[in-house]
C-alpha cells in the first residue's frame, strides 16, 4: 500500500511540475508576426525556413513549364534532411506546396501523402454501403506530370572560438514520363557565431 501511495504521489508531482513549467512563461507571453525575423541562432530556424521556401517558389514559377497555361500536376516528395540537426522538412515541403497552389499555375496530387486513405475510400464507395449514383469510380485519379524533390545539407566548421555553419537546399523538378530534370535550383544560408571571450 505504501508503494502504491508513493507511485501516486510521484505521478501527481510530475503532472504539477509540467503545468508549472508551462505556466512559468504566462506573464510575458505575446503574439508575434510569423514573418518577423526570429532571434538569430546557428540552428536552422523559422526565418530560414520561410526565406528558403519563398526563394525556391519564386525560382520555380519562373520556369516556362509553369507558365499557367496547362497547370501541370506535380507530386511533392518531402525534402530530405541530410544535416546533423533536427529540421522539420515537412514544414518546408508544406510551405512550398501551399505557395505553388496559391499561384494557380499547378495542381498538386495528394497520392503520395494520403494514397492509402484514398484507396480505402474508393474501396468503401464501391461497396454495397454507398449509393451507386454518388460513388466515385476507380480509375479516374489524375496522374502526376512532374515530381518535385530535394534535400538540405550542411557543413559546420568549428575552431573552438568561431563556428561557421553553411546550409544548402537543393530542389529538382523531374518529368515523370521522360525522366528528364526540367528545373533545378539551390539556395544557400551561412551563419557565423563566436563564443564569448570569458565563456566556459
């Protein structure tokens, strides 16, 4: 019984400490513009994400393939993280997708993201549970014309006093039918930091 009581007390203490750590910042919390430059660190942050995604979309929309006349279908693969740190590459991919769709020049297939869910839904609609005149037919999904894929890499140099971090994002647009790369671009970010003179 004593052991059980100790477990309960420990669990409650952990929950309360979690609440306390969250509420500790409640006095100075405020909203900020998501487009504002964040506090600069050597890590890849939201400012870097917004800047690099915006530059890539501007470059991509300048290619003649996306002139807005035919509105080709593009499949987006998640940008691969080749760096040594955690980078939310899905956010980069989503931001690029949203910007491309807002441009009105492309259509984006959802098959690579929710393909299994779409297939399950089509299977369900072809069952006896759905009215035939409302069921969507198998074989009508639109195939992608192009695939957009890329990666982020980084190089870090540290001499003990100064740290130099170089990020590079590369994107490619491949023609699915021909296998040809129709467009490619890369954007670079470099950050330099130094330790305080009397830091440990």
